[in-house]
């Protein structure tokens, strides 16, 4: 049994990633700023600190992939 089909599907998804990232630049920047600010202090980065920003980015990626003519 070959895993070739799995790799082909994974590569196809990865090819769409740059277009999705370009479509979600504002959300990606907001998430990056949040993570950088949370990690800048002496305290450790905690889970769900930037959950709102992450969810906005995830939703944008999902929309961008659905709408992508790639």
C-alpha cells in the first residue's frame, strides 16, 4: 500500500499556503504582534494568550483556501 496519495494532497495544500497568507496579512500581523508582546516580558508565554487573534487568523485561512482558485 502506497502513501503517495497522502503526500500529493499535502503538497497541494502547501502550494495554496502563500496565497492564503497573502490574503490574511492583517490577521497574521495581529497574531504576530500579540505573540511578540506576550513573549517579551519575563513571564512565560501562556496557552490561549492570543486565542482571539489566532482564531481570526484561522478563520481567514479557511476562507482564503475555500475561495482560492489555485
